[in-house]
C-alpha cells in the first residue's frame, strides 16, 4: 500500500543550542543552520514562481506583501522581529525574503490549503505512568523535509524551551520550562486580514510563563489570522484555542483526551470557516485520532507513536503521504513526527514519515 518514495533518514534531526538576547538567538540559529535557511528561501521562491497561474504573485510581489505584515509584528512583538533580523544576519540572507518564509500562508492568501497536520494530548488520567503527553505530526511541503532541526533556546527574558523547526521559520511547536507545550494546526477562517503573521503569534506562546499568558498571545490584537493552538500544561490542563483574525474560542478537555486537525471544532468558529468542503480529509483524521486516543486509559510513548503512524484513509492519513498531486499547492507529507513528555521533560522525534523512520529521544535540561 505505501509509496516507495518515502524518505528514510539514518540520523535524527540536528539539535542546536542558542542563548542570549533575541537578536543573538536569531544570529546563532542563522549561523548554525545557514544551508537550511537558504534552502527554505529557495523553496518558497520556487513555490511562488511555479504557482503564478494560481496566485498571480511574483517573488517580488511576495516580498511587497510580506513588508505589509511585518510592521504589525514590529509594533507588538519587536523581540521576535529581532530574532528574524538576527537569523538573516547569521545566515547572510535577505531579511525580506526570510519574512516571506515566515508569512507564507498570509502572503499566498491561504492558497496553500495544507490540511493534514494532527495534534494529540493525554493527561495523567489516561497514561500508564501518570505523565502528561503531547503528540504532533507536522505535515508540510516535502521540499522542506531536509531542513528540519531541533532547537534549545535560552532567551534572557523568557522561559527556556525546546522546539522543532525547519528552514527559516521561527520555532513554534515545542515546550518550555514553565511546563507549557504548544502544537499548531492551520485552520481556514473567512476573516483574514493584514496583521501579525501566524508564526510570530505562535512563537510568542513559547515565551509564556502561564497558561493565561499563552492564551493572551494566541488572541493578540491585530493578528492576521489564526491557528488552532493545542496548549497543554504539565499540570494536566489541556486546551484547544481556535483562532481567526477577529474571533476565537477555547475548548477545554474534561476527560483528559484532546485531538485536533485542520478544521474548527467550535460551532462559533465553524460558522466562519472558509471552504469547509475542502476540509473533508481533516475531519476523517480528527475522528480517527479521537477514537484511537479514547481506546485506552493507559497510554504510553509507544501507543502515541502507533497513532501517529496510522494509515487509515491513506494517503490522507494521520501519517500523511499526499505527495502525488500535480498541483504544488496540494503536495504535502509528514515531514516530522514528535511526542513531548511534559512530566519527564523529553521530546521524542521521528524525522519524516514515522512509519519508515525511528523515533529518537532528546533530553535537554530546561
């Protein structure tokens, strides 16, 4: 059943450590993964240029669009703009091109209808060892898979955190020393606008010291759109914060299980979902993931790995292999799979499709 083009990786994703001011953090990331950042900019440019018939957007036009969004980020989150500036300096790349990478969903007006990410969480009531576990399959363009890395960040004014990232993106999927974890799933509201890019907003969540502060970051005023943010705390609190440009809803797990994909679950947010008929596959994955989670009250790292490897509804499955579409805007696959043990402070990562690649444990002192 499985395709023979699935990439296997002999090594785990590289781990880098950075610390200091936000500008220094960005510069150190840029220096450490310069080829990956250069490659991600090349990939973004290639995507824009090869989809001109769809988007009517040139690479110069994409940079003009990105420049419209960044002043909103500069006003509210200058520290994360500093990280991008430092990254551009460290990698010796053009800052505006890097801004396009971090605002690609907005710049392409959500024509990148990527609908395959899956996020899961179980708290201490439903694990064999009483740990709080969070899991995520990051599904994105296959060209960006070589650019995955893990980063341990120690900012001067924020909790330290460990996160997954790729290429020139600011890190936003991970957990911090305040016990807060975040996974992000793209959703498609009808009220998008020019404002703070989604990636900047989600980067801010990793800097939060409390759950409430994390919530406030997800709904920051003048945001361009929104993700569904799965936010978990080491205490066992589990939430989905579903966000658009002007609306939000917070869904709390009362049974210790949580799942989310790329469609809104809140009736309030469903009412403003754009092109719901395009989101059939994501609903299949949501119900499948939820069912698999609720089959056990004794979950372990291994049981969550099995869910992340699931192939029901292949190729549009939880372990996603949807690379066969001719349209570049619709090609995507699982480029990294991860589980965060908030109780133990561990991140377990498989680089690429988890059905073909082994999980590796990262132990980082936070």
